């Protein structure tokens, strides 16, 4: 494929922390090599995979000089949030391109339409205050595409695009669970908009939480909400709602457990009192049906 990034005058880079994704990463890489606007650089960070993830990525890197693979030693287990961000920053700090306009954090288990990034850049161009964007994640269940529901202002971590000015305004990402919530809230606090677009579809080959299991995934998400500084009343309402959503009961209980044990274990929250105040204010506005980042 010809170099289309210069043709469109858009420079973007991708950083992908991946671990044990041999079943999916080939499709992810192919979807990027077929983009109508190609990245100027893509760093795939093989985060201690015990399967053939690294070898598969290296094979493609030999064909495409704009793909580089970095290998990290195996820490022995997945470390939700923290491990992903350590791998991400390993790649980010190794970027050769310094004049990029957009940064993409992309997982190794997603598939994108050929014009996915072109469509995203069009939204950025049309909306100068749009700081982060992405599409909606879909999983295939019984041969049917099923959307993974979440608030429109939230951009899913596996397919997240940052405008450079927004990235610099928020000061990057925290290396802890909740990084993909804190970044959006801080962006909104700084006057940027964040949005997922319903008409942009991305296939999530590995269902959310599948790598950890239902209980561990719920605990992880509850802990992320604690670290992000969520208001206890908002969490109470959130967990009550999850009682009636699949996976029933266990999803709500594990989420609540992760949140409450954050207090019991005195785990540090984000060191940004103004940000915690902002997010709690927004959550209370949401609870009382007032305008908020949830709209």
C-alpha cells in the first residue's frame, strides 16, 4: 500500500501494548495496513507474551518499516491498568516521530474498517474542541454484532485517539487502573470534548473482561472507579443498576467489592483534588438529572 499519510497531510502514531494475543493480533495488524490513512509509526509492545504474539508482530514489521516491535520480559501475570500503562509508555517513549498530530492507543484484539481513522480525523477537523474520540466496540455473538454499551462521552481504551493539544493539556495518562476514565474527565475539566461515535464500528474479538474472568474484571473496574475518585453515592447507584445487567449479581458485587476494598486497603487515589471534586460534582449532577458530561 502506498504511503497515504503524507497525501492527506495527517501525521498520527499508534502505540499498542499487547500480551498473549496470537489469536487476534494478525487481524488487528491487517486492519491497520489496509487503512486509507496510514500511521507514520506504529510501535507494538510485546508485554511478556508466552505465546506467538511477538513472532507474529515481528513478521509484519519485516514487511512494513513503519511498524516496530519492542519486547518486554514476562512479569508472570497480567497487572490490570498498571501493567498496560507501563507497556504503553515503554512504546510511547520510544517513538521516533516527534511531530505527530494524533496519538492512538490501540489494543491487539480489535478489527477496524479501512476508513476508520480517516473518519476519526474528519470528526477532529469538524470539531476543534474534540480532544479524544473513537468508535463503538462490537463483539460477535452467535454470528451477530452486539455493541458494548457505555456513555457516549467515554472512549474505550482499546481504540482511543488523542488530539496532541488535548494530550498535552491532560499531561498524559496515569499508570494505574482507571487511566481511561481519568484522562477523559480531566480533558472535560480543561474544556475539551470527548466522544465515541455510534457510526464508527470496531470489532472486539476478545470480549471485555474475558482475559481476567467475570469476578476479577468486576473487581478491577471497581478499583479503577475508587482510584479515579468516584462519589460513593454514584457507585451505589451504579452497582444497584448492575444487579439487573449481565452478568447478573456477580457483576455488581465484584464491582462494589473492588471499590470498597480500595478504602479498606488505603490504596492511593489520584493525586488531584480538583479533578476528584470535578468528577464527583458531575456524578451528583447526573444522579439528580442535571446536565453533566453524561449529557
